[in-house]
C-alpha cells in the first residue's frame, strides 16, 4: 500500500467516525428527544464541523488538515472526559453546568453495564479521529 492510499484510508476512517458520531448525536436529540446539556453542546460544536472538514480532506487527499483536526479532537476529548467524570465519579462535583436546566451529570443512556454513556461515546469518537490523524503519513 502506497503513501497516498494510507492517507486516504486514515482520512476516510476519521470522516466515517465523525459522520457516525454526528448522526448518533442527532439521533439522541432529534429522535429520542434527549435534551443536551451545556457540555454536550461544546462537544457537538467540536464534532459537527469535522464531518465537513474531513469530507473535504478526503476529497482533496489533504493530510495538511491534521493540525486543525487535532486541535478540535483534543479539545473535544478533554471536554468529553470532564463530562464523563461528572457523570460517573461522585467525588467529581458537577460544576461545569450544575445551575443549567439540564445538569451535566444526567445519564440518558448507560450501556454495557453502565460505563458506556453519551460522553464516553463522544470520547471514543474523538480518540479514534485523533488516532487516525496521528497515523496519517507526513507530506
């Protein structure tokens, strides 16, 4: 497999992850009618544009997109981790949006024994996209 094929593979994988994450987010809010909290909105702000950015990068085979995507995924991943901690760790007091209409420790879903919540799904998506960007071959 040559360099261009590897780049296209990792870009396409990242794009697919962003599409699935965005679709899942829209499903939970528009179909299941789960109201997003403030931290959910921040994660969406960082995930949704990745569908367009990575889609264009796939089309143009542009590995130069790496720093922009990494800035978004690392920030989004950090927010997802904070959100997850607010849901799962009792000593981690919900401070980011405790006074908002939808508290950040609200758990709409808790799959696989309770550890897989919406913020964990977002964290996994941000981590997979980050990994794919780190695997991109250099120009």
